[in-house]
C-alpha cells in the first residue's frame, strides 16, 4: 500500500470510476449473439476497478490519522456510491442481462450470478418510471451523507470525567491502568468513554459515584446531535422502501437474507428473548443479592452497576478474578498466538511485511502465505487514537482477482504497549481478537472466486457473523491458550485449572446478555418496520427496554444516539444472535479437538472458501450434512 494524500486518493478513485465506466460502455456494445459467458463475465467485470479503491476509501474514512484525508475519503465514498446507484438503475444493462434468461448457463456460478444480478436490479428499482428512479438516485446519495454524519458524530462524541482526587479515586483499578492514566499537574485524572478506559473502570472501580458519572457520560455520546440525524436516516430509508414497493425498510432489508422477512425477525427475537428470560431473571436476582452486601436496602440493579457486580459474583461463586488472567494476555503474545493458531489450523503462514507503507506508525502489515507463496495481505490497526473508529471491525480492502491479492484491515481499540508496559488484555478482548480474525480469514480465504460478486464475505448478511462467532470458541480452550498465554513476567503458561474457571466465570450472565442483545435487536427492528413519521426514538427505546431489557432505563441516557449499527446494520441487528445459533451448531464437529486440521480444512472448503457462491443454508448442509438447529445454542445457554 502506498502512502496516500487527499489529492492522490481522489485522482486514483476517479480514475477507477472512469475505468468502470469504460467497462460499462464495452459491456453495452456486446452484440446480441455474444455467448452467455462473455456477457456474464463482462457484467461482473464492470465493478472490478472499483474493488481497487472502494474498501480503501471506507477504511480511510474510518481510521486515517489525517483529518483532511478522512474528510476527502468521505466525499469519494459518496462518488463511489453514486456510481453504484447509477449502475443499479441502468435499464440498458438490466435489459441486456434479461436476454440471457432463456439461455442455458455454462455453469452453476454463471446461473447464480445472473439470477442474483436480475434480483438485485429489480430490488434497486430499475423497472420504475423515470421520475421514481430519479428520486431513488437522490435518496441513495442523501443516505450516504446522512449515514456518514451519524457515524462521524459517534467517533467525535467522545466524553470524559475528571477525577479531582487523582489516583486516590481509582481504587480497585489494576496497577497498569494507573500507569497509563498519570495524574495531571493539578493532581486530577481524566477517564474517557473510549473502550480501553471505560470497560476496566466499570468493572473494577470501587467508587460507585464515579462509575455512575462515567456511565452517564457514556450514555450521552453523540447526544443530542445524532437524534435528528437518526430521524432523517429513518425517514429517508422509509421513503426509499416505499418507492421500491415495500411496506417499510425492514421488509426491504430482510427479503434477501436467510430470515426472509421482518415478521420472521420479530418471531426470532421474541422466541430467543423468552427462552433466556428465566436464566436472566435468576442472574439479576443474584446480582441484587450481591449488591445488598454493599447496600442492604437495595431494591434493584441498574445497568451502570452490572459490570462491577458481575465481577464480584465471579469472585465469590467461581473463585475467579478477571484480573488474574490479564498477566497472561500481553498484547504482543496474544497477537502472535492468534496468528500462530490460525496458521497451524489452516496450513498457512503470516509473514511480516515491514517494507509496505502504512497509514500510521502503529499499523502492522502481514502477508498470508500458502505453500510459501503470498496469497493475501492483512493490516492490523489495533490501538485507539483521536478521530479513529471506536469499536472493533474487519474492513475489506480488496476482494482479490485480476492479479490483486485479497487484502483486509483489522481495526480494534485495545490498550497499546509502550514505555515498557506490555498492554495486558482482558479475556473479553482476547475473545474479540479471535472474533475479528474469524472475519479476516473468511474474507481472505473467499477471495479466490472466479466472480467478484461471490468473493470475500458475500454471503447473506445474517450469516456473516457465523465464522467470527465460532472462532471465539478457540479463545476458551486450554490447549489453544497454553500455546501462547504466558505470564508476561515469569513466562509461566496459563494454568489449565485457571482456564477452566475462566470460562465458567466469564460466561456468567449469559441470560442477561441474550436478553440485552435481543432488546437491541428489537429496537433496530422497531425503528425500521413502520412509518417513522412522528416517531420519538427515545420514547420508543424506553418502552422496548421496559418490556425486554433486564435492567430499567436510566433517564438522561440515549443509547440510540451512539448505536452505530442503526446505520450500518439498519433493521438487522438480530443477525448476531441468529449467527450465534448457527455457530454453536457448526462448532460440534470441532468439539474436543479444536486443532484438528482435517476438520478445519473441511470447514474451510465448505464455509470459508465458498464466499457467496452458494446460499448459506447450503454451506451449512455441506459441512454438517444436515440443516442447522437450535439445540446446541440452547445447551450453551444452560451451561
């Protein structure tokens, strides 16, 4: 990757758009006698030039340290989407593909590509009248800008609290947290709402008043600025759905997913939420009992107390303190260990690429080697900084093909090793690391499809989280962890007995987690499965929390203002739990021998390598030999 400037990126993107236009024009010149293969390959090739820049632009808009380049990337993202919209509404392209409908496809891939292309054209509104298509085009352009504003407000919505007592106010926090938060000249300490600050503070800080203060700051990120932006996002998506012939956006968004309909999503959410209710109620009662040890008159548990009380229950019930495993999870060892685990499992290697330019000094580059040859490239942008995307995600950069290696970037916000400090991770962060590498492997392994349409993570959206959530299982296995989890001072391997207590303790609260996730899923659905005119998103959120969430709503917090999935996933937040149900079933053949390379290679061939070349249901059947079920998920819930 070369070093980019705003102007250089703009020149490259516009050149690639120009090349795509040229390919579009050549496609339309294909004669009526052109064979099926030439037409379908020509159509798929139109977007190839865009693959060289579209992922890069999205990545830079989210993480580049130069604000001028981030801003330019957002503008270029708008131009790329405008071309995609123009192509999706091009009747001449659609009609040329329709001519193939009666012809025999030379292969399954070609038949599938044609079927999906015609479906997507119809869903885009290509058969609408000119006035409607013009409005669709305008709405698509406007939605890009509104979505960018929503995301930007979250990134810029960082808040903080100032603790006048300095380190005296950080009782309960580990020593390395204090080192990374030195006192200011006036003796105070500042704690931000960024994850590396927020999560440990909410887990360990003994001062309940300070945890409450930080929690309310966290709950007001991107508020109030994002409330009108969210309303605009909902309104424009509703209008677009209606123009395309759907009752609402949720109906449109779910039609081409595994779930097939918004009604089926609601049914899934209700079923899973109800299934978890008894366990969640028992867990809340246990947390209240724990709280009464500190406050005998307590009558309820609030969300801002969850992390802290859960840690206390883990210590009393399981004899486990989550801080006890942190010395075994120094960042560099974890990174090396996860890459080594992946390499051993799939017979590949990760080789450092120190000569490749990167966008920030902390970013690392690796080539993925297979049989000694480079087959993909990955970048690790793992530590927080000003203006950077705040969560964890895998960004696809290139899908691969036409002489390009598949490329991707892993973006996280973990503590950064510096000044001799090893940056010790929580086990939950190790699990996140495995999760995102699961996405990464899926993207890289699926980058060798013949057609761009099926390359990378191009499965149905509600299957996307399956490989990543399944790979989390490796983060709990003693055999896997003992290969790299060594004490940063003594070199001792993590004890097997500690790992055993780790899983039992760290998974405590599953019922609460499931109910919470289903509440979030219902919020995302309820915002999008109706006409949003006059919708008070705060009132709707509070009503749904009262019905579904394990804890009461806290007035003065505005979850929806910083719920980034309302843009990226829209009505589809259910996909995390939907995918988890499938992932728990797919894990079965690995159980008891996670490093079985024969099983891994069979899984890779059936699921990861296939990309979007087959329906997700078919991918599952090819690995399990049957349809997936819910039994494995239910067994996990009750463990």
